[in-house]
């Protein structure tokens, strides 16, 4: 790792924006000066580009850290800001969503049409008894109704919890229970990799026999018909979207809610087995999502076609599919399927067809395209692209250069954007019209954002050194807590640098000689697979939940395409081995994890071993297992209880 970092830090290529790009860019160098002069006034100005039913008089209340309140006496309606106000400004005919299904079906939805649909859906939800502060789970494919559902929930002051459609019935159930959702909005299924991926059956399973589990909170399930697959039906509980929504009234007044009204909960992996429900509120979140989308993605709503490839099940889909672009009145592409179905040039075909000008995607996707070769994108006309973005994990300089040359025609600036579910919006990134970009570095904090790199005691490391990334001042779209667990919120993010009052992000970082930030990956037991956060503990608990497994250890091993891959080491129960043939067990355990958590968590490798390396206090030394998984010489084993264990494991793995 360290030689790799040294290699990265000798990177000296620089790419300035073209004079033409710089001249037309929305984000200018003055923004930094304005924010430096008065940070709160700067954010107040950004907030004022939204519509406030009641203007705020106070910008930030930080009297009870780490519980921040932004624009606290102001009132707004998030959905009104994303919809009605554009229609009222005369832009109702502008296309909001250029949607394409995986099989190739298309829908173009204007701001007027989307507003109408959201108003009807809001009436339906209210008719089902959903009100201010109630939770609604959304488990949907990437179809326009998914965006409409989020906005309908926001419109009535309720709280959505979007659960990625790739998650299993079990994951869905634990999230529904944690939030106490009253309604679930889903679809019969979605198209993925040329097949129907059923969703309603997973909802039925999650809401099915609950045994000794907590009492059911879900009263209704609202179902969009997308794939036409057979679904079972509970007449008292289930409602078809196409029966209820078109029949509902299209009159719905967007009532104002306080700026700190909760907007959504989004679950993300932490260092323990239990996912954290990250809580975001309204005014500050929308301010920063809209501002960053404007200045980092340089959105000109009249002329750009934006495409963020993230699923709405992740924070990137919340901030840069639903809230940022719609608050800015932009036109965007929404695509249901996978990048390689029905052919490996699918994305580039969409860029050509819709004349996409700004593409925002993840390094893992770029690396998999790189592997397939330049001939595929070269078959398409990508000349509309003028700006490229990256998010989710560090982008290695080779992938960055390929992205620039092959996709960006050697001219489009690349913005590498660092942020988290917890930060709500982009925090560290170049401004495309201002910054000279550097392949591999996320570079600088945005105007109004204060970060640093510190050692374990919270001291600044200074340029040329590595340490931990911290955020030193509150920011508008910061998480307001973990749903139902204020202690865990304080413990996870604020205790480590309590003295300084810094937010601990969990990422290692280095400052180069110019003071630019290089992200080095997580410093905790969180893995990053294809830009998705997975917890080692969560997968270990799934494995030991299988009848065959006695013990399990999971590590994230570096992988050429996915960044990190899940590699697991398991000890099988003697009793199981006595009665079963172990042949095929590794494959069974892979799919077991897929069923328990979801396909993204499925281990790349399952190694069946006789023992695990443990310290004398019984802690599994994952560092040593990572060495094995990455095919390296095994590191220092002197603190192991039994130093012979590693050579046995290495032999078993080979
Ligand atoms: C937006 C998102 C957050 C974690 C974060 C970090 C990693 C995200 C990155 C990056 C290096 C970037 N990460 N963007 N690392 N460079 N540009 O991905 O949120 O799913 O919560 O993941 O992802 O490790 O801590 P989330």
C-alpha cells in the first residue's frame, strides 16, 4: 500500500479547464473568497436560492453540538422546491426525466407532469393515513415512480426510507422495523440483466410470518406495475399504484414545514453488524444538495442533460438524482438497468441518444469499461459530454486518464467528489471551471466547507503527511443523527475528536505538497465494494447464521474492478462435516450471504479453513487475512496466540 501511495503522490499531471469552460462555469473562484469572509452568510445566500414559505432569520444554531440546526426558524416544502416552483416560473414543459427502461422502453416526463403525479401520489398517501413525521419505506426499481414516491412523501412532511432494490427480504424487514414504516411503496419487479428481478415477493416475505419479531407497523403496500410478473395479493393491505394514483385529485397544496423537519432516513453500513439509519432534514440538506449540483456539476438547467448513474437506493441517488437536479430544474436521464444489458455499450448508446452533457458515475464502472476496451465506447458519439464526475471510492490515476481520454475526448474536466451518506452532499471536489485537476486526488474542500487531515490526537499533520480526514465546522447537509440512537451518533462520529469538536469521517487521507487531499480508503472495518459500503461484521454475522459455519472472518481485498472484494474465511462445524459432503459448500455459502443481505455482499471467495488468526485476547487479525487474500507475504504474526496458524491457512488457501 505505501509504495502505491508514494507512486500516487508523485503524480504531477495537471489539467486546467479550457478558457471556454471556465468562462461559462457557474462555480467561480469568488465563491471561495465569499465563504472565507463569512461562512454563515455564504450558506444563507445559497439557502435563499430556494423558496421559503417563511424566511429564516437564524443561519446556524450550534449551541448544542454535535446536534446542529440550520435555518431553524425558516419553513419550506422540499417537493414544492423541486416541482411546483419550476412550473410556476413557466418551465412546466421542460423535461425533468428522460427515462429509459432496460428493455428499451422510454418515457419523457416534464416538470408539469411530474408535479401532477406527485400531487396525486401525495393525496393517495394522505388517504392511507400517512401524515407528518410518519415513515414510508420505498423499495423500487429505477423508474419515474420511484422519484415521484420520494417527492410525494417529502411533500406531506413524512419521512422516506429508500431501501436499495438489490437488498434481500431480511434486510428490508430489519430496515422497515427499525424505522417503524407505516406504508411500503414498491413495484412488482424491475428489469436487471435482461431478467425480471421481483420486488413485491420480497416485500411479502418481509411482512410475512414475523414469529417472535416486533409487531408489524406496515398498514399498506402501494405497488407499481412494472414487469407484470405474477404477484400474490392481500386485498386489505395492497393497492395498485395505477388504480389509486391516476384516480386521485391532482390538487394538493404543498404545506410549509420547518427547516429541520426530517426528510429521510438512509441506512448505511457501520463497523458493527447493525446498519445505521442516517437521518437528514430539509432546509440544510436541500441547500447543499442543490448548491453542489449547481457548482460541481456545473448544471445549466436550460441546456444541460445530466446523468447520475447511481440508484436511488444510495445517497448519491438521493442527492444527485432526486433532490439536487430537480431543485435546480435540470433535465436528467434516468436508466433502469445495468450497464452491460443488452450489450456492453448500453451506457454510451444512452449518452449518444440523449446527448448527455454531464455524466456522474463511479470508478468501479469506469474500470469495468476499461477492461472491456476502448473499442466499445468509440462506437458511439460521445461528443455531447462536457463534464465528467466520479464518486464512491478513490479513482486511480489510470482509470482517471482513461475516463478523460476515451469518454471525455481529452477535454471534459473530471471532478472527483468525496462525500458520504452522512455528509449528505459533496464536500471535497474540484470546481470544474476553476481548479486545475490532478488525476487521483479529490483535491480541495468546497467553498463553505472546512476539513483537515489530523493525527490520532487531532493535531494537523500538514502538507506532505497522512492521517485521518476530519470536518472541522458544521455544514448544512450534515446528518442530524442516527435514527433512534443518539448515543451511537455521538460515539461514532464525535467522540474520537471530542476535544476539538471535529467530525470523524472514518477515512484515511494525505495532503500533498500543494495541500491537495488524497483519499486512502477506510480506516475502520467498513469495506468499499463497487462504491458500496459493506461492513465486515455484517457479513460475518450472516455467515455464522448458516448451519454449517462455526466461525467466520471477512476482509476487503483489493480487486482490479470493484476496488475491494469481499473475501471470507470460514471454519465449518465438525458436526456438519460428519453428516455432509463439503463439496459445493463454498458456493452455497456465497449464495447464502446473497440471500441474507443482498447480491452486493456475496463474497468473491469463500475459503474453508481449519483456524483463524487470533490475538491472545481473541481478536481476529484481519490484517493477516488480507495479506493472504491479496496474495502477499504474510506480515508480522508475533501477536498471534498461535503463530503457526498463518502458515496453515496460507497452505489451505492455495
Ligand atoms: C457518496 C458515497 C462513503 C465512503 C467514504 C469513502 C468513500 C466516497 C470518494 C470516496 C475516495 C472519493 N468515498 N467518495 N473515497 N474518493 N471521491 O459514496 O457515500 O456510500 O456513504 O460511502 O465512500 O470511504 O467514507 P457512501
